[in-house]
C-alpha cells in the first residue's frame, strides 16, 4: 500500500508538473513580497490580508513604473532588430558582411567578422534551426502570462498561511526531538529561500544597471535591450551570464565597436559579480561547490530546460539544508534503515 501511494504521488507530480512548478514559483514570489508585508503589518495595518493587498498594489505600481520608463525603448529596440535581421541574414548567407555592421575598430575585428560570416554561410541550416528553436521559446510568452496570473493568485494564499503551514508541519512527528528537528529544518529552508530570491533579484538589478550604463557609454547599439537580457539571464547560474556575454560580444563585433574594451568589461564584471557580489548577497548558508552547481544545472536542463535550470539551484540548496539538519540532529542511516525493519 505504501509503495502504491508513493507511486500515485509521483505519477501526479509527473503529469501535473506545470501546477507543481506554479506552486514553487508562488512560494518564491511570496518570499519576494514578505519583507514588505511584515513592514506594513507591523507599522501600518495589523490585518495580514490588508498588508498583502498593500504589497500587491506596491508591486503593481513598481511594474507599471518600470514599463513606463523602460518598456517603450526596449520594445522599440526589439522591433528594430526584427525589422533589420532578415536583411542582414540574407547578406550573411551570401558570405558578405553587411555594410552597416562592418568593423570600424581595425583589421583584427574585420578578420574575425569575415571568419564568422564564412562559418555562418556554411552552417545556414544549423543557425536557422537554432533560430526556430528560439522562436519556439518566445512563443511560450503567452503561456507564461497565464501561469504568471496563476502564480499571483497562489501567492496570496502562500503569503496568508505560510507561517501556519510551517507550524502545522512541525507538529506532525510524534517524538519531541523529531518535532524540533522538523521545525528547525523548515525554518532553515524558509530563511534560505527568502535570502535566495532576494539575492537573485538584487544581482539581476545590479547587472541591468551596470550594463545599461557601461554599454551606453561605449555607444553600443541596443544597449538597453542587451542590459535587460543580461539582467534576465542572471537568474540562471553559470550558463545564463555566459549566453548573455556571447550575445553582447557578437553585438559589439558586428556593430563595429571596440571589441577588446567590451571583452575586458565582461571579464571584469564576471570577477566582481562572482567573487564579490554573489558571496556577499547569498551568504554561507547557500554556498555550493562550483562543480556541484554545474551538475545540478545540467540535471535541471535535462528535466525542465530553462525553468529546470532556474529551479535546480534553490531545490538543491533546500536538499542540502535538509541533509545538514538531519545529520546534525539525527542519524540518517539509522532512520532510513528503520523504514525497512519490522516493528517489535
């Protein structure tokens, strides 16, 4: 019976994985708004639901302000790329560097451009396949909008009852030591996930601000769009910033800007972001070995592509906390063995 119940539960998770992901994102969204809710509840409005309503209004106002300030320019740059890309691609397919993209920095940049154009001309099918795959992911925006609404609705229930759920789960075990262990485990995970989501948001905002300023000073085309791409991909460890860096280097090369300056900036930024900002914001509780992060990201990509990569690190951090608390306050080997032993 136990094996059957576990099998049914795993089957439900497998077939309803989108709903499970929505619930996880609802918890992460709740961690984003919870500091504001506690502030409002403590100083302005004693009602929990009232504080949640105020936090949602503030969140909506921030999104509206960001769209008003940046949305129009990002949209204009995106439309410009969509309009010019087919013309450029036709010239590249013919083995020619588009005149508007000809290098102005010297013979070295010209040689690199010509080599890349020759490679693109001989790998047209592969590049077009990549473009179709990218368009396929872009088509998920409509689906994302639906699930974003679901996450916002679920976030209300999470913000309202999360603390009560933690207290209820902590009372489940019969033995007092197991209740203490369960409570500590849940509190540690709760604190770690709150720090994780805020650290990720701050890293993304810092990256967007720095890249928008530096790329604008370097007179890069589509500076704001590239900065937005960098900020968005900061949410995916290792591979996200690497992909954004390749796109920015390609934009610098084919726009005729100073490639060494852009490359030097990207290298310096990764050093600052990885060895100063990330340890400072994440803290020791969320530290993971770099090899472990890469392995977890590869597993996440195999299971759920981009969403899997985004969720892989926080889920792995939660599993690490469970193991550490279990080891510090119990005997994992003995506890697992008892599951298969006959009762006296």
